[in-house]
C-alpha cells in the first residue's frame, strides 16, 4: 500500500479531533532538518527528539520515495527511522488528575529491510504508563496507526509529571505523524460519525465530498495553508486515511 500525502502542517493535528485537545509535539512529522528525495542523516540531530538508549547505532530522518525505496511517508516527505536507538520527545505538558491522554503514531513498514519490529511508549516522568510492543503489522510499504490511551487517577505521584514519548525497535523501524491529545480523538476517516459495523463505508466518502463542496474546514485533510486550501490533495489524503482504517 503506497500513499501520497503532499503537505505537512501542525494544522492537521486539529482536523477531525473536535472532542480532543492536541498537545504540541515538536517536529511531529520529522520534516526538520530538510532533505531532498532519498536524503537522510545518519545519527541525528532531529530537532525535538534525542536518542536515550543504544545511542551508538544510526537514527535520524529519512525522505523515502516509491521510485527508489518502494514506499513513502504517511504524512509530509520525511519520517523518523531508527536502527536500534530509542528516541525520546519530552513534551511541554504535565499530567492532570482524572484526565485521559491519547498518543497516536503512524508505524511505517519499510520494504526489504528486515522484519517489522517496534515499540512505542508513553511516560509520566520516569514512570511508563502505556506501551505498544509490536502489536501492529503494517503491510510492506504501508502504515498503521498505533493508539495508546491512559487515564490518570484523581490523585497520587503521577499527577503533575512531564509527559514523554519514546519510539524504538530492534531493527530498522520507521515512524511518522506523532500526535498526543487530552481526551480521545475521533477517527478522521469516520466522517459521518457512524457506530454501526462497518464503521468506515461509502457513506464516509459521501460525507467528505459534501463537506468539501461546502468549504468545511474538516475537508482540509492534508492541513495545507496554501491557496486553494481545499484541493485534490485533500481527496488523496482522505482516501489514504480511509485505507489506514480506524485504530
């Protein structure tokens, strides 16, 4: 499964998530530093992110292409790769009592580069509160969305701790589009908000078309800010989000 998503913007974090408040993630789509097609750095730096374990092995940002590498990113042009190091982002948010937090990360399966193996962790201070230990198996050249959710108690030592995100893998693992929310975000592709099975169906395409025709901000799937904001790229983006499914 190959995807073409042509724009990257922090605005995407707010699209389709009316019931959740996004927490800023520096360099969430790994577009900094900027490289051309096929470009990468071998051991960082990656603004907003740092290696905290197995530091001797290579990691950084990478600009894959279908023509050369057989796959592309889930958002924007670049993604994070790691050949073993654990990579961490320290957020600006502190945990609040009786509050639910949701972490979502796109896990991308690079073709012809060993078995897909990864982990995603959410910490409150030094305490691990949620972990995805290789539960997803994206198609070769494709991606799936990992979702971690944790609700803090009304009191205790975890309250007021800084939230931290860690990404890693045993062999090369690719990640993209890291987002963290207060609350539980809706699935963007479920445009009509249905709860009957299958949740994603043709009605969601009809819903998206109607919102696009009405100029509704929801239809800005790719988060672009250039004129016209709503364009064919948003249809491509919605189709890719639909194909990825709801976590």
